């Protein structure tokens, strides 16, 4: 299996592309799931930084991105993408020696990785937050939203995804609830690692929480292998 022939996962009415980038070189090592940024897609090959990862390396294309299908009329939220990531997690935990995986997200994918760590704390060993497109999100509090209509998308990324996810609300107290769930359900003292340089308001609060590491990427990978 290669990145050009992904496994297609059915989530609601969307077909999600899960790319198997590399097999495990150590059968005792758990998989890592890569979640891309807004408007991007899973990498075609294993990133250089992952040379030290001896478990399975896989990457997911979110709904409306990469090789995944496009829903009609938009309706994108971070919670929709959380469901995408949960479907990928379910597929990968079956290949994990201990029923757990680690997750690394860039940009928008970093926010989803954080949510997944809280929602599935018993199955996510560690979540790593990296810089990338869509990291800031939209406002941190309710605002008046404008209505819009776009032509049907013929290829990814779906323009609806770019607009709707680019203004996704991320109240710090809501984000902190996922951090607290991750810490409460994890067997690690610090199940979340913030490795990004850019720190929007929601992420600055996350980085200051007890149980969150603020470390370089290499250190986070070593901790969650």
C-alpha cells in the first residue's frame, strides 16, 4: 500500500482518504496519525522529521481536502473534522500493539488533534501541536456571521471548507475542556505537546495549562513513541 492508493473510510456520506505512508519498523511501536492544515492534504511521503518514528506513519485527508470527497453545500466545522479524525483513529488502533496511537497536527489539524486527545483520551497516547495554515481559526467569541454561496467545487480543497473553517470559533474555555479531558483520561502526566511558534489566544492558554509540554518537536516525538 502506498500514499497514492489510500484506504477509503466511510464517515457519514463522505469518503475519507487515509494514506499509509510507512509500515512499522518496530512491531512494539504505536502508529502516528498526521493531520494536515487548512486547504492542505496528507503528505505524499514520510516527512523528514518522522525518520525517528518506528511505528506506522499514516496521514488523513479531511473532508473536502486531498483525495477525500466533497459534501454538497459546505457545512464545515471543527467538530465535523473531529469525526473524520475519529474514523482514522478507529482504523489505526487495530494496528497498534497497545490499542493507542499518537497524533500530530499542523495548523487546523493541530486543533483537531487537541480535540481528539480529549475526546478519545484512552486511545490517544499523545497529541502534538505544530504551526500551519488554519491554526488561528476565527473569533474566540460569538459574532454575527454573513451568508454566502459558492459555485459547486470540482476539486479539493473545497472553497466552502476554506471559508467556513477559516472563521471557526475557538473560545479558550471550550478548548481548555479538551485539554482537561485528555489529562484526566491519559496515563501520561503530559499528554499534549505544543511545539508551535505561533500562539493564537486559544493556544497560548493551552500551552499554559498543567499537563501540557512546551517543547521542541524532537522531544515530543520521543515522549510519545
